[in-house]
C-alpha cells in the first residue's frame, strides 16, 4: 500500500507535491487543535450550561463583528505581494504589522464603547466583551503567519499553534476543576492570544528571520490600504451575513439559552471548516503564478478547486445531518438536545463556506476584489432583514433558515447577475455534478 502511494506521489509535479506536503502539515495542525479544542470545548459547554455558554458566545461573536478592523483585509494581499516580491518582505510585513496593531486597539475601543451603550446594566457582559477584545491586539502577530503562507511553509507555525492550544486546553480544564465563573474562561482566551503571538515570533526567528528588520512605510501603508479597503468593508459585511445571527439571537431574545443551543449546532457543523481554508492556503500562491504562465491550465485547475469544495461539502453534510441527534446527545448531553434539529439543517449551509473561500481565491488572483464588497453588502442586508423577521418567531431555527437563504443568494445566485462572475457561477454548477467532479480530480493522479 505504501509503495503504491509513493509511486503515485512520484508522478505528481514538484509544485503539486509541495502543495500536498504543506497541506498535510496544516491538516495535522487542525486535526490536533480540533480534537483538543472539541474535547475541552464540549467539557466547557457542559460545565457552563446553555445560558452561560450562550453569554460567552455572545461576547466572542460581538467582538468578532469588528474582526475586519483588526485584520484590515491584509492577509491575501500580503501573501500575494511577498510571493511576487520576496525582497520587499521586511517593509511589507512591518507595515502590515503596524496597521493590524492599530486595528486591534481600535477594535478594543469600539467594542467596549458599543456594548456599554447596548447593555448599560449588564456589567458581566461588558467585562466579557472587554477581555475578549483585548485579545485582538495580539492578532497583529499573525502577520508572521502570512510570510509562512507565502512560502508554503506550514510546519513552523504548526508547532507554535499547537503549543498555544495545548496550554489553553490545560487552562480551561483547571478552571473547570476549580469551578470558575464564566469570566475566567474569557481571561483564558486572552492568555491564548498572547501565547499564539509569542509562538509565532519564536517560529519566525527559528527560521532565520528577524522582526527588528521590519520597517514601517507610509507609502506602503497607503498602497496596502488602498487595495484592502474593499476587503475591510466586505470582511465586516461577510461577518454580518455569516455571524450576525448569533449577535441578534443574544440581543433580540430575553436570555441567551437559545444562543447556547444555536452556538453548539454552529460549532459542530463548522468543525470541518478548516479543510477549505488549508487547501486555500496551499494553492493560492500557485494560482497567482500559474495565471501568468499558462492561462488555460489555470482555469482547468480552478475548476478542480471548486470540484474539491463541492465534494468536501457533500461528504460532511450528509452524515452529520442524518446523525445529528446522536452527535449532540453523545457529545453535549441531554441539556443541549434542542441543538440537534438545528444542526441537521445548519450543516447544509457549509456550501457557503466551501464555495465562498474558492471564489475569494479567484477574485484575488483576477484582481476583482471589489466584487467581494458588493456581494457581502447584499448578503449582510439580506441576512439582517431575514433574521429580524424569523428570530422573534422561531428563535434559533429561524436564524438557521436565514443563514441558508442568504448563502444561496450570495454564494450561488448572484454570480449570474454580475457578468464578470458568471464563470464562477458556472464552475460552481459544474462542480455539483459530483460524478464528473470526482472524475476530473482523479486525473491529477493518473
């Protein structure tokens, strides 16, 4: 068996072997973190029970609403620029780091100010939001991860992330044993953010780089922001149409119990979200160079990329939907039984994640990122409107239905409205013929 796998591997191109190797590292990283995080996360959810777990989820999702300000939409642009111009990496990384540090501080100020206006009498909620938001400042160190992605080198950052995840898991277990309150778990999350930042710095230096060589450039900052501002706005809009349901559940209903049920269903259905992301991280630099070298091969490979996303979606959605009552009962217990019907429906919305990531890669390579803004704004407005109608009447199930309808509109249907995106729409439709999708992918190893 191993001999056959080795023979197949040798028939692949060096570039494809590099992608597979990098993807394997990222896959192993996510499996470790998901396995550890799932076990400890379930323990935390069982300990806190739906209401407190829903309250912690509200703080996390509320802060995430401003994640676009923290990231400033720089990830894809920085990775692309370093891949194209390795000599300018210190200026690019130094400028991106400074901008994201400023974004983290702005996120802290904005979230604390806004939650104080929305919930002036809920001191615990305001503290939770403030602690979680402080962790976004350390996200500036993720700039280092952009460099590793641009070089298709995952193993260094994998070690750093796994160490931080292991320490975070131990902290939460200790808090459960000590019967700590919900606010202690927010502090543990802040500690994890700091540890991840430190781990990335160490990994960067171990690889022979020096952060002190980084330099900030106003000219480079203006260039980055000029290109990334559509991504900042679209990132905010993407969050609104993909995650505002959790914020609205916590705001429109009298308590956070429904949010607790819903967040469990969302967490379970999104367990495999790492798959499209690690594939994206591995193939994106190659697409950028392939477009210039061989346009026909570039489009052929992009179709295979969408085929992969379609097969991943159906492979996850079918078994999870059927087995949802057993999954929820075994993992979370009877107190979360109401999460099962939500999970059985919500898991089908993962086509939005899979195809959305693939489309983002296409828009970035083609220089059409402004469409991300148009699509995201339409999706955000649609999702808020549908959630406002359905949540008061149907609670968490209403939020689930709103997510499915929004994704169908934004990820699939709107591609055919914009002329320059019709090719993406056709790729998605072709990928839904699962037999032909599998046949095209098998050609990679023949």
